[in-house]
């Protein structure tokens, strides 16, 4: 096993071969017909959601943030496991509506919502998380035109941030949401326009592995919501606290302690019941729900030694998996957990770099890692690839075919 592998592999291994959805990887590769491909394990998706639900208070509504992985079959599967979905474009909205999920369980967030997207969201009857005055006007116009009273929530850019998060999405000057200090004005405007005010959405950050930081942000979100509720045109029915639950990608990182978060959320729920009795609590998670269940599989098509260092050249790379290459926001490049899927238990005896076929040194899958001696034809597996994989990658770069995605 390599030092970049997680302590506990989520997939079973039989005869040295990784099993995905109960299928040996080598067989799965034959079934898909070509490499590279992404594979997502239904059983792991289900287990992950169930464990989380068992840990959080039952009153907390669990939403899936579709941009983490919008593959339609996967979204369909997730729709049966969560209470709602959050989308960030009309394209994602269509994927979720196609699952049959009721519009009242769908919310639409993100900066730069186009007028036609907002009109479609109003027509569909989904909750629109308002992020600017212009969006508010657009939504009101669409509502008038369609004879529908739009359902809106205010996405608030809080006056605090989620500490220790990989990506800050709130606090300070941000393109996301309405600054907390301007929210009362927007709430008045919602009343003036006669829109159906549902609640607040506060998303302060992403990829946080420290339970204390998430707990602190949730406590401050509750305070903020109680403060803003005084300005609300009608009872607040929803408080979406965002999420930010991280997953361990790199060696030295540990699983998030969701038990402490669950304990704290129980207190949040009871305070909410006391102070805003009509409001349901929701959290929205992307990577936490889907990352571990997904792998990216690429085949070694060449092997070469340059001045003493071995390179495994694969048929896939950063054009399919930008995050694993280290080019999706990492400041210091680290290796994702990688293994040779058809030689999992073999002894690591070679220090090597796994690279892709692109003509750039940025196209790295794993740099200087210990792997079993691998041969041409072997399958390199990048773990923790169920979120921000294919759709977060520059697939058109160099014109290689787009990889398949399978839900097993
Ligand atoms: C991206 C996003 C999420 C999901 O983030 P993860 O880190 O994948 O959990 C949730 N809410 C909003 C508003 C987002 O933009």
C-alpha cells in the first residue's frame, strides 16, 4: 500500500483487485469498453448518506449540492437518499427535475443567474436563493409574466467566515450572496414585491475537516438568522446553513468528526424551535456525500525511465481530473490517494510518477509515489474522485475523447 492511500480503503479487494459495486475492476474496465472512465459505487453512496443521517438529528434536512457530481444517474440515486437538492444552473435544474424530485425540495443558488435561468426556475416553482438586487427584480418580473408567486430565500454573505476551510465562500467582500448588513433592505424589497419569502441561505465555506470550525460557523449562522428574522416579511420556514463538510484527500488528513457536529446540531435544532418555530434546518453537502464513492480509472500505456526516475504514462490525466493533477485550487501540489487497481495488495517497491498524455508538465496524476511495479495495461485508480472530477476538468484540452462515467 502506498503512503498516499487512506488508512481504510472504502472498496473491497479480492485477489489483489479492487471491487466497485461488487464488480472486479478489470471486469468493469472490459464492460465499459475503454479507459479512462469514472466509476461510482451505489452501495457506498447509500451507506454514506445513511451513516450521516443516523448521526445528525432527524429534524435536519439533508440536501445534495449537485455541482459536486451532476451525472444524471448518480443524481437520480442521490434523490432517493436526501431531502432536497441544490442546483447552480438551469442545466443542473433540469437534471434534478428529471429525477422526479418535487420542486419545493429544490433550491437554486450561485452568482450570475441569467434572466432565462431565473425564469425557468420561477416557472418550475423551485426556491431561488437571491444573491443580488438585480436577481430580485428579474424574479419578480418573471413571476408577474407567468402569474406565479416566486419562492425566494436570501443568500447571506455572513460577517464571519468558516475557519480552516479549503475554500472561503463567505465573510469579507464576496461575489456570493447579499452582505449581512444589506439583508434587511433586501428583505423589505421582497415584501414590497410580494414575493413568497421562505428563508435564509448561509454558505460560509467548503472542504473543512475541523468539526470545531464548522460548529462555530453554525452557531454564528443561527445568531445571524435570528437577528435577520426581525426584518423578514413573513415567518422564516427554512434556514439552510450550508455545509462545508470536508473529506480527507491527502496523507495526514483525517475524517471529519461528524458525531460532534451532530451533537451540536441537536442544540441548534432546539434553539431554532424556541426562537424561529416555523423554520426547518437544512444543510447542503456535495463532496462529503459523493467523493469517497467515486474513482477515476486510467490505463498505463507506456513506461519509461528518464535519468533514473520511472514514469508511468497513462491514457488519462488532468483533462479528466483537474483536481487530482493539483491544478484545481491547490496552492502546494499533493498527491491524491492512488493505487494500481489490479495489484492492490502487492508490495510497493518502486518510486514512480504517474503522468497523463498531455503535453504539459502540469499533467501529473501522482508525483514520486511508492507503487508496486506496474506494467503497461495495468489500471491506475485515483480514489476520492466522486466529486469535482469530470465536470470540473478541461476535457476539451488536446481533443482526447471524453471519458465514460458509470454508476455500479
Ligand atoms: C459548492 C457548493 C456546495 C457544496 O460544497 P462541497 O464542498 O462540495 O460540500 C454547497 N453549497 C453551495 C452554495 C455551493 O456553492
